[in-house]
C-alpha cells in the first residue's frame, strides 16, 4: 500500500507497475500525514512512517521528494512544496538563473515488521524559464526543471510511461528489492 493523499502520485505509481507486476497493486489510503520540515530526507520518511503506522498495520510505502541546486546547497531540498506555495514560479525566477543545475531526489520508505528500508531515485537537469511552457501551479518547479537529454521539462515528462523520473527510479529500486526478497 502506498500511503498518500495525492491522486496524482497514485496514478503515477500505477503506471509504473504495468502488466509485468500484476501481483502488486497500488491503492490510495486517504489520511492526513503531518509533514515535518528537515534537510534530512530519512528523518522526514521516519516521521511519516511513525504517523502512518498508528493507522495501518500491514506493510506500506511513504515517499518524499527533495530538490537540490548547486547555487544554494540543501535548498530548496524538502522545502520545495513550501517554496512552491509561497513564491511560485515568479519566486523561482528571482532565486535562480537560467541554466542553474538542479537535481530531484525521491526517497521511498518501505515499512514492514517494524523495520524501514529506504530507496532513492535521482535525476539531474537545469533550471529554465521558458514562458511557452504551461506552469503547474501545484508544483511550479516541475515547469522549470529542464532535462537537456530529453529536450523537455519534468512537467511534461512525468506524464510519459517511458520516462524514468526520480520517483520511478526509487520505485523500481523498491520493486527489485521486493522481488529479490520474495525469491529467497
């Protein structure tokens, strides 16, 4: 079970499974998970696990995404959602310059039997402010995160079944772990 209040994430994880993992399903559990602010992604995941484990008894996944830039080490980090909500795309354009390097890191926490395993996925790109790209008002950073090797923005690429974004890479690491453990 993936515990999130985001329908977008549930849809995304469901696409990643495809037909090859028909024995694994993705279902949404609507609970309010308090999010702490920290530069340590594992601390954030452990906080979410603590909250969810009080409601869910079986194995589950929680996730968190952080963004990192060379210009401001550790920023926005896990504070991207707060920055998106307060500054929006105009704020991003005041903080960063065209071509600044940026990374997105997804961390999944898999909780089972009182233990948490962590899985990470990372992609690298540059910040770009193309005014022809529609701005995702929920996550403006996706509209400025440009991946030169794909000649496209994260906002567009996450909709593709073929693109391996940060969240998908972390999820594939999790799937590999689960399949590896199950075969033992």
